[in-house]
C-alpha cells in the first residue's frame, strides 16, 4: 500500500479471525500491530489469551482502534465512554497506549495512518540484530530451490548461515541476489518503467558455511567401562616375558552368573541367548558340552521374570467400562496429588514388598544439597552423547555478535534468496505470512536449554514435570517434556551446581524449565502452551525468558523416607516404619537423619527383624516429631521434536543428524 501523502509504503499482514498461531507469526515479523477492538462485543477468553501470548512473545508497537461501525450499532453519546473503557482494557497489556482511534471518524483514520507512516516503531529486544525477510513473492523451481523475494529487516543476512522457516525447519542458502523495484525513467505521466538487472550479492562458501548437522554421533564405545587401558595391557604383556598372556589356572576365574526367569529349569535356561554375547562367538562354539558350563552359575531373577511377562503382552485389549471409569477417576486425582505435594513435599512411603535398597538403588544421600560433591559427567543418558557443549558460552556469544557486524548484506536491501531442499508444502500459500528468519552461528545444534518461567495466573489444573507442552521461543516451536527445578535467587549455581527437582509447576514462583532444544543466543522470551481439543485454542501455561545452555546443571529429585519415633530417651530414639528389614538399615546407615523440628542424627544399630533401629540425635527428641531421611537422584528431560500448526508439515526435523 502506497501513501503518496506521507511518501511511504506500508505492507499489511492480515490475520484471520480465531487463528492465534497466525497472529503470533505475523506479530513476530511486524513493526506495528494494529489491534481492532469491538465496541459492542466483550473480549472472549480466547482473545484475552491471545493478548497474553502476544505480550509474552514480545509485542511490537501497538495501535488500538475500533473498526468503522454503523451509527445505529453504537450511540454517539456512548462512544466516548466506550473508548475510555477500551483504553483502560488495552493499557493492562500495553501501558504505553494513550488513546483508542475510531476508524469511523475521518480525523482518527488519518491520525492512524499518520502514526503508521511517520511514527518510529519501538524495538523488540529479542529481534535486535537478527535478520528476517517477509516474503513478497515465493516461487519454487523444479530443482527444489525456493526463491523468496523481500526486504531484509533487523540485522545483516549472510548466505553462510542457515535460515529457519516456521513449521518446516532449517535450510541452507545457496546465494542471494538483488531484486530492485522497477523505477520510472521519466517523471512525467506516461513514463516508461525500467527494470534493473539482478546482481549476485553473496554466495555460500562451503568451507565457512554452517552445516545441517544438529546432533553428534553417539559413540557407544566412549561410555563408562572397566576395560583395561593401553598402559595396563602393555604392563601385563611385559610381565609375561613372551608377549602373550598365559591362560589362567582352572578354578581361579570367577564364575559367570547367568540370570534366568523364575520357574525355569537349568536345561531350559541353557537355550537362552545372552544379548551381550557376540554372534561370532556363538559360531565358534563346538556344541559338545553339557547344558551348563562349569564356570557358569544359574541364579533365579524375579526382575527378569517380570520383564519376560511384560514382553509377552503385546496385543491391545480394550478396557471395560468399570476399569475405564477407575482410570478416569485416578487421572482426576491429580489435583489432590498436587495438594499433597504442597503439604508433604517429596515424602513417600517405603514399600514393604520390595527391599528399599533395591527400590532406591539409583538414589544417593547428600549431607548438603548445595555443597556436597557431585560429578556432572557420571552415568549420563544416551541423549547426552548427541548434544553439544560450550567451553565458554558467554565468550562464544560475544565473538559471534562481533563477527555478525562485518559479514552479510545490510538491512533495507531488497533481495531474492535461493534456499535449497525446501519441501513443496512450504511454497503453498497459507493463513500465516511467509517469513524467513536468519539463524546465528551454532543455532541449529542441539543442547540442554534452561528457561526461567512463571506460571500463568489464569491457567487452571496441575502442570506436572514431563507433561507434553509446546515451547515457543524465538522463531521456533517445539514439542517438549520439560523438567522443572528450583531457581536460585540471582541465578547462582552454588558449589556443585545442584538444584532441586520440582514435581509440579507452582503458581507464584519462578521455576527453571529444562529441555533438549536448538541453541539460542540472547535474552529470548519463551512461553509454554498446552494443546486442547481445539488446535486453535491452546492454553497458555507459563511465560518466561531464556537463561543459559548449561549441560552441567544437575537436577536432583529428592525423596524423603519418614519414620515414627516409637520410644524416646533424651537424645536417643527407637524409630520404626522407615524400613522393614535389617539389611536395608545396614545399607542406608551412613546417611544422615533429620527431624521436622530441626534435629540431626545418625543410625546407631538395627533392632530385631522388622525394621526397627536405634538413632542418636544432637538434641532431645520429641515423640510427636517425625524422623526423615533425604535421598537424591538426577533426572533428565525427554528428547524434543519440531511442532507444526495444523495443516503444515514439520519438514526437516532430526533426519539431518550425523
């Protein structure tokens, strides 16, 4: 749209009604947001949620107005009161608003156009220095190259960096050519339009360009293992003298323990192939021996029996109405579980049918959550072999912004960008505007990201850790299962960088959400959405800001075993109901005890065979007190995936991993 009076051009991105994701996509690329408010219909809950989402994402300079209406719909005397009420409403989301324009009045229409044409739009912080292009024309060649024509906005765009297309993924840029507008050769009417020839502005250099590799190759041989090192092997060979390791004497090697399911005979167990054995070793067996090796011992394993039974049930069985109702009632008890977690945080009952040392084998005791040593690289899951880690994230970010100032094409240039490997669906017109976002260096690689979030006050129901949500940050949307942990005031890490795991996302507190996601630079806003039955009415769960990509942050899940002081004599107490057999007491004896009234102590000795033990504390113990023991286990988030709006293909996901 050309406005000859103000000597400028305006590009409008219309958004369909009741399409929140299309509105979010348009607001991310816009300099102004024109909010049209109804003078007669109250804002619906969906509209209120959309305004909160725009506020959480980063709202560009907003201009509030009411569309042209018929005089009979709104009385002229009531119009000033309606405008005042709408101004009070919109100032809750944007306090900078000073008036609401009435587009049915010619003067207000002219003032609205003047504000768009001559005003200076405010800067959205997370977009500062980042390039993006609003596609004026999108064409796809037969070779699969997508040509996008538009004006570069924000920062400098380099063909060596990747670009992100919402709902489709990240792609390579082959080259960037100029696309100047046709200009008139003579100023008088009837002058001839002259089209300038496009010029090659920049081309990708393979040696310095970013690749589409988003994750590392997991090397299973790099895991923790007890295999002897090369130095140990060399020392062993030198000790033998002849360069070969001699065979061990018969009976000196330990027997190999083979676990078999409960109820299976030794002959039947001999036919079970161990998964750790190599196929080549199986072929070399002579097959003459008996059913059991002399160096092999059969041990009944209840856990293996349970696992074999679990594997045997593979067919889907539809539940009857009674069982379905029972599970529905259990699902609805989540609110009660959240209330119990607030009243008795982290407290659980010790199981009586399973030994505590088996049930809590992965837990450990810590004298202090903030200062006790904890190696951040021990017993890591397989996902950690696929992610990237920064040696110094702040220094990398500083060098990256300095490099971006000198490379690429300056903003304000009208160009045609040639993108490789884009699917056919990306060139099909949709309800969302086509916007191309330039990524910074390394922003395609995945790592562990941490976000500080606060729960939306209007969000009802419980939000548990690892519940499926939609994470929106920058131009990306991911399907994640975040893990929540406590946020230390000031962002401190403590001596060991250990932070307590949160089972629920609470109201009124700042929490850290951790996910596997592509790297981000700068203080980018984020929001967590929850899908509903209607894909176009998501629920806003939380909003916040990107914190850091710290792979050494330890999220420790705490459980508290509680016991009752059965008999008390000054500083000594006989405790029951914490354990139910003497072996568990001996196993957990080194861990410190504490009470809810502030006493600390240790287990002295076991009493009897029913799990009673004697404990000594640093002060007199009250019989109405509760004896507790804290155990900790490190937890990790689940792997994330790209998320696309309904009707859009997610395009390139993790298939470019190498």
